[in-house]
C-alpha cells in the first residue's frame, strides 16, 4: 500500500514568479503527495546546489527543466518500488545517487521535491496530518512567529542594508494572540511610514519597503510602530533582525551601502552588539558573514546570554557546520531551511542536533516561496518553537501562518504554546522582559 509506484515532476513558479520544481509521488494504495521547493535570494555559499538550466533564452537562465528531467528519469527509477514509510532510506538513496557533497549533480531542488513528496504521500497513506506523520504523538508545540515588518537588503534592492526587520510578540499567551499583535504592529508600521513619507513599496516577503538613509532610523520607526499599536517595546513586542551580513561582506570588511560606511569585522560586531544593547532586540540573525567565525565568537561572548543569536548562512542547515558552531560557541540558535541541505532526513537531523545542544531551532521559509505549508508541519512535528515566514500579508506567507491555526485545531487540548518562555529555557535572559 505504501510502495512508490510513480514519480512525476513539473516546472511551476514561486512567489517571485521564478521557475521552481514540484514533484508528485503516487503510492501503490493510491495515496499521493506533492513537494514544492522554495528558493532563496540571499543564499549562503555552503548551501546545497539549486540546479537551474542557465539558458539565457529561457527565463533568464532560471528554468529548472533539467531538475524536472532528473526527477522523472534517474530519481524515479531509483525509488519506484521502495517503501515510502522509509523516509531516511529513500533520502539516503537519493544522496548516494547524486554522489556529490552538495547535491550538485541531480540538484538539491530535484532531490528535495521528491523527499518532501515522499513524506506527504506517506502521511496521506497513513491517514495522518503531516505533522503527526513526521513527529508522532510528541509534536505538539505551536511556534512563536517571527514576522517581518520591513524588508531590505537583497529583497528590496538594498534600499536599507539590513534584510529583515521583524517582530516577535513576546507578550502573547496563545498563537492566535501572537498573530493579532503582529497584525496590529504591521498595520501601525504602515501608518508610521506613510506619516513620515518613507513608504517606497513592498519587499519580496511582503514587508514594507522603507526608504531610510540610516539603518537605525528603520529600527526607530519599528519601535514607533510598536508603541503606536499600544504595546510596550521589548515587554510585549520585541524586535528580531536578520542582518544577512554575508551580503554586506566584501574584501575582508563590512559595508552599509546606504550610509556609505565601511567597517572592519571588529567594528561591525561592536556596532551589532551596540544595537542589541540599545534597542529592544530579542533575536539577531547573521550579524556576521558566514565564515567570519571570530566575529561570531565575539558576538556570542558579548550577547549570547541575553539575545537569540541565529546562524543562517553561517550554518546552512548543515550538520557539520552546526557541529563546528557548537564546538566553537558561535551562536545559540540555528535557522532551518529544507532547501539549504536538500532532504527531509538531513533537516530533521539538523533540528535534533540543535536541540540536543540546548540551542533553539527556527524553522524558516525562503524569500521565494510557494503555496505549500510543509514548514508549518515541520515546526510543530519537531517542537521547534519558532517559525519565520516573512510578513503578515501575501498568500505564500499566510498559507503557513494559517496552517498553524488548522494544526492547533487538530491538536485540540494537546496543543501547547510557550511563547517567550522558550528563550529562558535555552538560557537566554532577555534584559527587557
Ligand atoms: C533569510 C531568508 C528569509 P532568503 O535570509 O533568512 O528571509 O532569505 O530566502 O533570500 O535567503
Ligand atoms: Mg537569513
């Protein structure tokens, strides 16, 4: 009943309109599952390879016909006849079939589409929602949302240098309350930008695209929005930043293009440490470039006990890099993105290792997303505790926030929400709480 009988693939389009891949797996009992693959813009160099055709005549080189061909050819031949309940066996077979360390031959997008589709088909065959299939009875924790209010960096033509200005509703007692608080701040932030004539548009993940001359002006505007929504900055609603500093790093130093400022690694970490100390910031992601290990250690020493410090490009959901970070104490949290590593099994291993170290996993979408809500299920299945999906607008973002509401209803009395207590559980004492 759960034997893979067919594997198909399709070139579809992501939230930026770029081609991406969808796989569909059919099982012998008739169950079906789909896997839709997202795509990043501010990508880390250690990510698994996203295979694109590179033909300038089609979609500016971005089509994924070869990846589709790999799924329907080699990959289908390798997994038809296998048991879809054996996710780790199938994922291991896909990794071995590819044969490269970064899935460069078949493409991590091709491999992930199938890995996701296998999980979805197996869940359907078992008659279980995806989170219950992936997490068993133990996955019951609803995530604290990290939601983007302003978008910058590569997602908004670099108009502000910092990529994501987000909020976390620390004062929320339920998931639904966290959404309502975020809605209020998002709406207020629009009012603030319009009032200051700083609204330039909407960035890739649905956050406002602000036109500021200094990055810290955006921080100030966000605090103003929190207050306008009648919340206490820090206590009720805190700030979460993704600096995406790999994109700011060139020739051994960091630069803020909008401010025409350049920094040594030491000067940039000092600036980041100052921001965290002087603003109600609960979480900061990639404040250092991916391989600036010393900068990361300096950051961790200075703020690791009082702020969530997330590695995204720094770790790329890669177990070896996470292990090295745990040994070197460079962070206290790992951003988890399925397509950085390329299979469900490796993603689950990265989450488990993060949790075993007493660190916090944050399950994340990409800037180029699809309508699929797999990551909402992944967050609950693994009790990750946090979910980052971009803003509180646009279908591809809302699909994930809404899916958590459905999961909450399915879980009924078993659903848990611990909200801001997560940080204390990981030994992070937010000074303003
Ligand atoms: C990130 C993500 C989401 P991208 O950097 O965390 O904001 O962006 O998918 O472009 O890497
Ligand atoms: Mg990031």
